[in-house]
């Protein structure tokens, strides 16, 4: 029976690793893994929390990684409504500057939490 799950040290890497059936997770090449916290989708370049002004937009500076990285963000909702609408988007102004737009139909605390990931957009 092969070891398929590793949480901790795997050679020189540290993380959570799951191998494909029949492949030992400790010796598997990256192509033999189903999941790894070292995959780009799970690597953060930058995270933060921003105050969103009345214009619903804020521009931030991010590190230049040579491409447009994926950005995830959400607002903390403080009210409740049976219907909830949110308008959110990211505009890439350059490789080092992005504009975050966020407006909601119900009460929120006026902030957005965001994460810039190593995953390439497009």
C-alpha cells in the first residue's frame, strides 16, 4: 500500500500533498500529485484589507510578477436581506496597479478583504 497523504515535510517542501492512486506521495513528481499547497493557485503574493470610499473603488499597488495575477476579494456584510446584490470587479491598470470596485445592496462594514494569487489570469 502506498502513502498518498503528507502533511508536513516532503523532501525540501513543507505543506499538504495528496498523490494520485498508486503513487507514493513522498517520491511523486508534481505531475503525480492531485493536490499540493505549493501549486500556484494556493500561493499568495499579497493580502490585505481595504476601506472602500463612497466611490466604491480603490486602487492598490501589487508586486510585478510579469503577468496579471488572479485577485479574490469579498466584503464583510453586517446586515441581512432576503435578496442580496453585489457588484464587484477588478480592473488591471498595469502589472503593478489594480482597481477594486465593490458595492453591495445591503449594509457592510465598508471594507474589502483581498488576496492576490500567483495564478495567472487569462
